[in-house]
C-alpha cells in the first residue's frame, strides 16, 4: 500500500523505496490522502495515479479525513494486484 501525500512526493527516501518496489514487480495499491501536487510526482507515479488510484481520503471542514471509497473496493484492488503479479488472468 502506498499512501500518497505531498510529503511522500517530496521525499527522496520515499520515492526511492517506491522505485525499488515497482521495479521488482511488487503490487501497488495507491491511497491518496488530501490534495497532492501531482506535478511534483515522478511520471510513473502520475501514470499509476491516473490509472490505478483506488482509495481517496478527503479532509472535511473539521480537519478530519474520511475515506471516499468502500472497503470492498480496497479489498478488490488488493486481490486484483495479487492476481496481476502472479500471472493469473
């Protein structure tokens, strides 16, 4: 699971960890927390974001985050990513 935040896209350490996991074919479930400046993210993360983002967390007027998707979608995304990695159609 990748929790994508502005801090993440500005962290060289986080980006390197993602790069290694992505290169070895680890499944990636992307969770977006708040408003992220995607122009600062590397192209591969932007592509994944536009194609595979599954979980969105939005901040309400009280400063609390709530998930804007269902846990069923999260579970399906995990299962789909495992099937893709294992080569099962």
